[in-house]
């Protein structure tokens, strides 16, 4: 098992989860900044957006996770604030980030569709990187598998996925690879984009398609009764993405 603590500085613990998430945010911010310059948008806007969106996304991701797993915090409510222990739901982060981004775009009269297109590739790449934080914390793993199945993966993944005396699907890895493939696709499609908003719509559709499938393998899904919340939100996101794409084409 990999030690989740990367470094001890006296009473301060620096965890790999936080390090990985910080790296994901940093690389995403850098790519968004470059795209903003290419689009000839005032770079200060994207820097301001990043300052606003990152905390909004973290807060949204945490609130979303806590709402659907409140039973884990009833006896230790202060643990709600211990985000370094894991427990950030990407759908909550997306909702928080969208709300913050819309507020900023409206305030400064920016095209929200163009801003969404700039951020989408950075977001999906950040998700691909961030899933490795789940790997360190032994989160987002799948159903039990045989040793012959898990042996197709590198030894360090095999060892980390040995949980409760059995091997599990490295669902985090499946999603990380899927997210990386989407990043490559969106980066390629950028040159084919005809209308602002297309990239964001394709992000919603492609990510959600993969998430519905991968979520079905997971054992730690957030539930609303018998329904896996992530699958429901992903289904709604696909409908939203298709609707946005149609709306953009029709608007032109």
C-alpha cells in the first residue's frame, strides 16, 4: 500500500492527494491561459476566473460529496472540512465552477460559450490527473476481480487495488485513460470548431458517456436510494450537451 502522506513538516502533513490535485489545477490553468492568449482575450480575465473557479469547484465538489454521503460524517461532522482525506465529487465541482464562471462572464460581459470552450480541455485533463489522487487514497475502485485480470496492470496498481483481501477493478485508471483520450479529442477538434460552445458541449457528452459505463463498475458510488447519482447526472449531462450543440447550430 502506498503511504498517502507525501511529506511531514512537523505537525503538518502534506498528502499525495493534495499534491496531485494542486498539479492538476496548475496544468489546467496553464493550458487555459495559453488558449486565452491564442483567442486574443485579455489574459487577466482567465487568471481572475481561475482564482474564482478553483475554490468554487472545490467547495461545490465537497458539498456534493457530503450531501450524498452524510452518513459518513454524522459522528464526526468536523471531518467534513478534511478534504485532504479525499471526498471530492467531480460533478459537484463542475456545478460550482459553472456557477462561478457564469457570474464572472455576466459581470464582465464575456461570451460564456467561448470561456466554457477554453476551460473544457483543461478541466478534462485535470480530471485525468486528479484520478490518481483517488488511486493513492484507494478511492474510486471497482468490483472484485481475479488475480489473472488485475495482473494485466502494472505491479504498483495491482498492489494498491488489493483491498479487503481481494483485488478490485482499477476504475480510477479506466476513467483517467478515458479522460486523457477526451482531452486529445477536444484539442484536435478545436481547429474544427465553428461556433463557441461546441467544445464544452462535446465535453459534456463524451465524459458523461464514459462515466456512465465506468460508474457501473464502482463499489463506492454515491447513491440516492437505488440510483447511482453519477450515472443520473451523467445522463442529464448528455441530454444537456446534445441540446447545447443543437442550440448553438440553430442560433447560427
